[in-house]
C-alpha cells in the first residue's frame, strides 16, 4: 500500500526536490509551504508521516506539532531544520518528534530515514537465513535471537530497513558513541562477525547490504 506523506517546507526548491525524490520511491506526497496550510491538510487527510521544517511562515513547525499532538494526532514526524541548537532539538523530541535531520543534508539521507519509519511497518524483514522484527527491533537466525549490543542494534536497523541502498558513513556514525572512521570500521567488523551479513564498502561513498 502506498504511504502518504505531508511535507512542510518553505524553501520551494528544496521542497520540490524532496517531493520528487519521495515520489520516485512510490510515496504519495502533499507539499505545503505554510504552517496553517499544514494544519488544514492534516485535518482533511490521513497521513502516514509528517516531514516539517521549523522556520516556516505564520506558524513554526514546533508550534504545529504541538497543536497536532494536543489534538491526539500521533502521526510519526521528522523535523528538517537549520536550527542545530540543543534547545530546539530537545524541544522537538519533547513535544513528540520521532526524528530530527539537520540542514544541510543529502536528500537521500531523508529518504533513508523515511524508509526506516515507513517500510515494512510491523512486518518481519527476511534476508537469507535471517529475520528482522521491525516492531521488536530484534534479529533472528534460524528462529534463535541474535544477541546484539546497542551499537549493533542501531546498525542492524539501518541496514535491514535499507537493503540495496548505500548508507552514507555519516548516517552510520550516528550509531556510535565516539564518531570516527576507525571506530565505524571496528563496529562494522564486529557487526559482520556477529550477524554474518556481508556489508560492502563502497569506497568514498558508504556501505551497502546488497539485495539477496
């Protein structure tokens, strides 16, 4: 079933780019540039995901989400914003955001996060002899749970929900306590050893779990 997204972004060029990218991956996307228009759209339609900028005309994205949450609208929400101060990020999560992407970003990074929220919702992902439970965030090998640490759980979720997509190194580094190229290589080697997954290094770009 096609997933339905509401995109609020006042930069028309960026909004158009994001809308076209998401539509190319079979998402249905309504695009608005004003907070009040997003309110109207949310009342008229049932969306699977909101993508909100914060600094938009007539109503901030934070005020918008706060209003929606107070009206018991619990639609998953990703913020995209140039605001990188801790107060803004903390408030976004405090009022019910599910993710926060700092501008500037690669449009494909947003796609990865959208896929993580909407792909295979409440379904198990089968890959070779592994089964990944999206709802439980657990990995099974021949129906026996694979014990993963916190970093490995994060890597597993990203790779299993983006099979066939190249993941940029900066996205994977978000899983690490200490972000560095060496730390990422060590974490990926441990992850590959524990899971048996063949993660490909796409030199200069990122890492890939190929389609089976």
